[in-house]
């Protein structure tokens, strides 16, 4: 599963620097797959979709910090537990029931985001 940030977020900024995948963005910020990863140009996601890693996507939220589910690995391969949830002072970083993934899928995503190729 990916993590989501609920609307209880106080926009404190504690989570951003903790994310090893650069999957957390400030409200109203555009995001890309390439930011904080080794991805460049046209790539195929672990789900088989072809995307331009450099393309900027519209913000998911204009009010609260947000997590891009396609970049979130729950910190698998980096830490024992999601670091955003560990540092959140209001406990608003929770599992996203709409993006259920196995540990194996999360590790594949981590390898995809940080490949040496």
C-alpha cells in the first residue's frame, strides 16, 4: 500500500525530507517521476504503463502536502516503517486503502525508481 496524507495535515514540512523516494510534495506543487529518482525520459512503470519520467504532473492537492502513490514504497528497502508516519506530529500519514500493494510490489517499485540503468 502507499501512504496518504489526510486533511488533518498541518503542512508542517516534517515528512518531506524523510521520504527516500521524493514522493511527498507541498500543496500546489507539480511533481514528476524523475524528481528524486534515477528515471529519465520515457520509462515503463512496474504496472506496465509507459510514461515520460520528466513530465510535470498537476498537483494532487492544493491545500495539503500530498504523496504520489506511484512513487511511494512505504520506505520498503530503506527503513522498517514509513518515515513520514514516524515523524508526523498529527498522525495524518496513513495507509492508502485505494493503493494496496504487496511488499514484493513495493520493492519492485523501489528498484524501478532507483535503478542503476
